[in-house]
C-alpha cells in the first residue's frame, strides 16, 4: 500500500473541495503538507477562533528579519483545508518541505530564488485546445458536477499522470532547487511511514507528485541534502490579504482572482446568480441604477455565452462580459471597480493574540487597539485634528512608525485646511509591514523607544546637513523630545562645517517649519531657533556670490527654488528676529539689481520684494526695463520674466488681480521691437503657457478692454483698469460681510441665517 498523494493547485477552491472529499473517504492516520517544518509548532493556532484566513506563515532569519519568506493560505487553499480536516479528525498534521533555515540561508549566499518554471496548467490547457489555462482549470476542476457520484481520488490520479508526462518532458523545469526540496520531502515521507504506516496522506503541489512517487534510495536523497547552508530562523503567523494572493508568494502560485475563488468555495448553490447579486449590490453602493431585472438578464447572458462556448458553467470571463454589457452599459470604468473590489478584493485576515511576535509588534497592536486604529487592507483616508488628544496620539504613532520605516500611513494634502493643526493620512496595511516591524524590533520593545533609538542612530550616520534637518523635523512631528539633543548636536556640527550655500538653503526651510510645531504638539522646539538663525545669517552672506551669471539653466532653476524656500523660512523666523527680514530683503535687493546674476534669479528676487511691499512700482518698472532692454539677450530677458511672473509661482493669478503688474508687463511687451519679439516669443510662450486656461482667458479680456490705450497698454482710469471702479464700492462690499463671517465660523446676521 502506498501513501495517498494529493497533488493540488495552490489556492484552488476545486482542489480544496477535492482534498476534503479524498480525506473524508480515505481517513488517513496522518497528513503531511507542503510547507516549512519550522511551522509545525504553530499549526495548533489554526484551530484558534481568532485565526481567520487569509493568513501566511512567516519565516525570517533571527538576526536579519528582512530576509524572510511567506507561505500564504486562504480559506480555499487545499493546504488550509487539509490542516483543518486533520485537526477536526484528531490526527497529526505536519509540514514536509525543505526547512526555511536552508532556503533563507541559500538566499544569503547569493543563490537566486526560484524563477517561474514552465506553467504546467498552461501546457495542459494548450494540449486540450485552450488558450487560457484559467479557463481550462475552471472547466475541468472548478465546474465539475458536485452532485454526480464519482471517485474522489480520480481527479488526483489523472492530474498526477499528466504531471508525470510533463516531468518526463521538462525534467525539473529549470528548477534545480526543486530536486533538493523533493529529496527532503521524501525523507519526511520515510519518517512518516515508520511512524504511521503506509496509509498517511500527502498534500502538495501537483508538480511534485511524480518526484515523490519515484523510487529513490535514502542515501541518494541524503547526499543531495548534505552540506546545505543553514541559519537560525523564527516563525509566526501574520495576516494576509486577497490582493497579495494575486501575486506570486511563498508557494510561487499567485492567482488572478482570489475574490472570485473565495466565492466559488463558499457558495455551493447557484454561484453565478449569487455572484451577480454581489456585483449589483456593489454598483448600487456607487449610486448606479441596477435593478433585479439587470441581475436576471446578466445571468441569462452569462449562461448563453457559456453554452455557445461549450463550457459546463459560466466562468469569470462570461460573468464579467455579462456585467459589462448589462450592468455597466458597455463601460470598462465600473467594470474595473468590480474587478478591484470583488474579483480581487481587500479581505484582510486575522491572527490570534497568542501567535508569537516580537515585543515591538505586541506594543504596536496594543496602541492600535487603544486608539481604535484598525489595520485594513483597503486604502482609506484618515483626517486628524491635532487639537484633539486622540487624533494627536494617532498622528504621533503614524509619524513614529514612518521614522522606523513602517509606512502604514502616508501623509497627503489636507482638503479644505492648510493649518498645522490638521493632517490627512492615507492608510493601507500590507502584509510585508509585519516584516518591517520585526526588523525595527532591534531598536526597542515599544514604538516610542524604538523610534527614539532609530532617530539617534540616523543622526549619527547622516552625512549631509539636509538629512539631519529633515530628521529634526520628523522627530518633532513624532514627538520624540528625547531624541532631539542627539539630533541637534549632529545638526550643529554639520551646519558649522558645511560651506555649500545650496545645501544650507535646502536645510533652512525644514528647520523653520519645525519651529511651528510647539504651538500644536506641545513640543519644545526652541532649541532649533539658534541653529536656524545662524544658518539664515550664513545664507544671507553666501547667496549673492553663488548666483552668478556662470550658472547654467538647471543650476539657476535649482537656486531659484532655494531662494523661494529661504524666503518662506525667513517669514516664519522673522517673528523671533525682525531684523532678519530686513537683512534678507537687502540680499534680495542685491540679487535683483546685480547684472551678473542670472536673469531667472533677478526676476524672482524682484517679484519677492514686490510681494512684500519692499519694491516700489517705479523701481520695479526700471528693473524690468533694464532686464528686457534690447541689449539684454533674449534668453536672459525671458528668464527674468519667468522668475518674475512664472506660471509655477502663481504669476498668472497675480496678474489677474494686480493691474499694476499687468500694466508693466503689457507695456514692455507692446514695446518690444518686431525683430526682437520673434526671438523672445518661444521663451515667453514657455512662461505664459504654464498658466491655466481660465487665467489666460481673463488676462486676454483685461488686455482687450485696454486696447484703445497708447501702444496697446492697459488703459488705467485713476488707479484701476478700464471697466473697473477706481475705489472699493462699500455697499457691494458690505453685502458679503455676513456670509464671510458665517464661513469663518462667526455668527451671521439674521438676514443671512434666514436665507
């Protein structure tokens, strides 16, 4: 008598049902399953009520958690069904694959992980005349008539024979590592035969069945296993997702439609009708008009398509085509939503608290529960108001995790608010984050302690000033006051030694932003003030010589960005040092008036001075005239215009609302000689072409209204262009006061409230 070899397709619901039927019929005294033996001690957790697939067995090197492998299991995975059958039947169940200690050590020594072998299903499907292996598998396995009386072992025998023919043709399929794995599996089978006799069952990938049936000696298998590298490993269960099942995993067996397969496994009666009912429910949630009649018609169409194609039942292809035609009006846009939410899905598994984890993971789980911040596989936005204690605590946790390299949340732009008291995060828990948590466990046993130690280590290892300033900002966002002294020491040391003005200018904005956080986060950021002030002074001295005409276009554009950044930083720092604003304005005046400075930077300096009210209109006109004179090169003149009114800096909107600037540019433009205008036009188009269409139309209308003025310039009536009043109309302005007060949270007048 030989053991019961059940060759399966990993994550195949048809295989899972067949495995259960075969085990019920054979009642073996023990079950061996493809998987690392280090997981044997964790198999008992599969029966825990807190264990909800999809889950994955995680094995990682004890001294390097980043070197890890996963063995994912879904509710419809044959391996999971076999585990649960053995536990319910009270028989031993064990893993039988090559230990993870060897496979992870092989990666350390530089062995390439197994690459894709010739797809056995694709070969068998092609032999049967199918061009789609998924469709062939559905027809011969998933859609078999479950009501018919049949031998539960027949399908496994047929599939084993087919795989035997494939192994004769392809050998190991270019997978030399499989020979070692199969030698170890045979060793485990010999041990099971000695302990349980010949009636035990083996559940493994169908590809391995011919090799496990082969007559080999124990000595030959032992020779293959001698001298394998080995590392110490740790194992645990981690949550998995349907979306991750759609990719190749530890079994190298990703599936394209885990949500569909989960439905086929869970629903025995009328699967197509129930699936299309799910689809209708999803579309209704998205406010699409879908009725019961749509469901009935989609079922009929799917059945008709299956009959025309000679298929026993409608498959995923037929159901999606029916949905597109009947429920989506032929559009692929709602169909993409169905494929994402239902065909793949965002189901996230759960593991019990008794599963072994690193202390950091246990602390993280406790904090997630305390803050009611549940990990979810689906992307979602989280709006936080930092004035609330709970929201502030959530923000600190997410920032600390990011500092540890655990990117559970990604900061995004807040909608409708720009203050420092509001944050918006996009959250999505990926299974790989469990590995990141294990890796971060070397820094501490709690999230705050680990983040503090990691920040101190990063500060000591940082080579550039910008890295340290960014780290200081992240420490303040994360509320890591204990890490700040080490970070500030590193910051002061690198700032004192760095002479590159570009790096200094790049570092200052982060420091200035950091000084704001004490107001909202109750963090003492005052120690950064001295460093920031010293940095600003050095920039004021070193910036003018750096902005010479010898810069190329890319370097000038980079320095222009630094000038903008420093200008914004000075605005934040000036509250503590009013003289700093004056010193910075003097630097901008130097840049705006020095001919050796690149035109792009001169124009930008003039614009910043004008915005701050520190450059009179007459002086602005003089600088513009010099920059745009016939003696100036077209490239330099266009650079000045780009710096002064470039679309990326909101110049178009400024021109719409500031008739003075519009008049200056219009006057220059209409005065450019015809021959020079041809040279300048491409460069001007680059600047003004960046404006939004609405801004362009408005500017054109404003210029058209002034077409009767001298030289085509905008006609001014008093201090306003034609078509606009010279002064504010108090009656019309007062009409919006109550509405503005209501929008800002004040009490509106009775008339507005009644309206």
